[in-house]
C-alpha cells in the first residue's frame, strides 16, 4: 500500500487519478436538470440570448452563471448538458488550482487525498451534475482565499490583493451570500495579520471595482443601483427553517447548524474527522509552521462562513448546500491530515490514516448512492411519452407542465403538451406527485379536473427503474435486512405515473 501512495505522490499522477475518480463519482451521482433553482438560471441565460442587454430578477440576476450558460447554449446548443457545463467547468478550475496550491504547501500526497475527499463528498459530487450557483460561488471565493494566502506568504502585492477583492466581487454577483466572507477579511484587517492594515484596503478596492460596474449597469437599466439588494431581501416574504427542513433534524437554532454538518447525508462522516484533524493541524506542535499557518487561515474562513450561514435564520433555509464552503475546507484540511498519517514513519499511524481514508471514502460512496438522482421523474417521463408517441398530444396538470417546460423545449415537444383539463377522447398524463394536492399552479377548485375518473381507460403505467444501489441490494438479498420504511424510501422514491384516454370504457384484463 505504501508503494501505491509513493507512486501517486510522483508528478501529476495524483491529479489525474483524482480527476478520474471525479468522473466516476459524477457518473454515479448524475442528476441533471431538476426544474428548481437551475430553472431560474436557464431563464437568465435565455434572457441574455433573447433580451440583450438583460437584467433579470432573483436568481436570473446571477450573471457569473447565467452568462456562461448562455454562452454554452450558443456553443453546444440548447439542452440539459449545456446548462450544466458551466458549473462543471467552475469545479474543474477549482480542482486544478487547489492541486497546485496544496502541492506547494503540503505535498503531492496531501493534494491527492484532499482532492479525493472533495470529489467524493456527496454534496459536491451531486451538485456538480446540476446547474448550481453553489459551485461558482465556492470556486471564486476559494480562489480569492488562495491568492490571499500567496500574499500572506510572500508579502503584500497590490495587484494580487486587487484580484482577491475582484474574485470576492464576482462571487457576490454570483450570489449575495458571498458577503459572508466579509467577517473573515475584517478579522485579518483588524489584526493587521502579516502586513499593514492599509494593504487590506486593496481588497476592498478590488471588490468595489467589480461591484461599481454592476451598480452603474443596474442604475442605467432599472433606475435603481441597489436593485440586487432590493430583490434579494424581498423575494421571500419569510423564511421558516421549521417548514423548509431540507432534510435536516431541527432541535434548536443554536444547535441546528452543527447537526447539519454532523448528521446530514451530504457530508456523511467528514466532520467527525475534520474537527480533530483541523485542531491538530492548527495547534499541533509537530506541524510545520507554514502548514499550521495555512490550516489556520482555511479554518478561520470556514468557521466564519459556518457561523454566518447558521445565524441568518430569517434569510436562508438551513440547506446543506449553503455550507459548501465550510465542507470543502473541511475536505482540504482532512486530506492534509490524513496524508500526514499515511506518510508517517510509524506503522500504527499509517494504519490509522488508511482506516480513516477508507471510512471516509466508503461513507461518501454510500452518500452518493442513496441520493435521489431523479427528483423530477414524472416530468421526464412526460417528455419520454411524447417522444415515443410523436403524433400524440397529451394533457397534464399545470404544475407538471410548468416544471417540464425546458425539458419539453429541448426535446421539441412543447406544442404537444397541454395543461388544460382533458375532454372525451383526449389523452391525460397523471403525475400524482404534482396533482394530488392543490399547489401554486392549481387551485383546490381546479384540482378535481385533473384527477383520473373511473370511465377513463388506463393506457400505460410508468415507474422509475431502481438505481444501482437498490439493484445491488436486491441481487444480494440484503434488502431483507433493511427496515421496511427505509426500504420503501430507497426503492420507491416516486409514485408511478399513468397515461389515460379520457371518456373510454375502463380497460379489461
């Protein structure tokens, strides 16, 4: 095993191996278009293509993602993959500059293990396959952090410090939560860390240089330079974390941000190792001063981010993806610490490092495999029905049609999907996940018009195929050992959908 790690630590082998594993994780965790926040970024991209110059509203104003998606549509054609490519490109850039930075600070083995933990982290592996704003924001802010580290090591450089501020500014244009990085920079400024406080003002200048361009643009286009702030602060009437659970276990507002990191499936066992390893790297007597300084800078940034996300209870739901900065830093620091154990001269420490890495990778793989990778099965199946029956016009409920809008557009089937109640002789696609209850696109009074009737003929029923993990459990018989409620969630993630013909006699066996 030691020979394998020695082989990885030579040249760029670790980078290429990490990228290969990333490709595997991407394939296992692929989700694609989910008709959620990603739909707003697609709307923004079409805004730039069809209404140039474009402003947009909440979500569509996130220019560092919407503009690249628009360019991706121009280069690769409109479609699901083209919408995801910019987020994927951001992540690849992050992996490359992280490799270079960690190789210089902690060595190639540490860089490899850190990247390995990043690409197998369930949150990142899944988000990489979605048109996600979290990854661009993380890439820009981590880039700013690494450039700042260079300045802290080599001395203040006005151009680099301006670049730090500019990257933070771009991250802010990507999403307003980038403002959570300000306490980190403020603490360094107040401490005069490593160089004069005056030099830190270059960071502010870089940020203002980027932001002022947007202020001028929005002032010209809308008459309100602070248009971004106004829509960001008022797009939701209220945020209630007890309603928008996002898969969390909520106990108390002071404890809930801790539980997110330690309990949620998106992070698995990461924080159980990250906390003690980070403490060791930051304060251990055996840690080289340069590595210790690097660990402290990363840890401070991750801690400030975590506190800010946890504190804004009325502005953000407690969604795990908002903690991507903190979890990514945890991956990097844990990777450095585990690599030190693997490279130790003591056999016992090497075994501990190997065991820790095995647990982290195994739990990460489990987290990826149990992820719901087809959250809009009903909408995808509608598109498939229309593609398989090229002459058929299908009625469906308004919410299904709304969420399937771009999938229908990209497949060229928009004209054959209708949200009006079906009449005799017409076909109706029933998606109970969207039509069983009233919603934003269907009132309680309208809801009965979209429910199947006894006189309708059932043409076809569609169920999602079990994913790889479920098939493996069924093949090995291990499904029998899983408690019933858990197995139901793993095996039957989505209710079946049905295609009916209206007004015909019920089908006979």
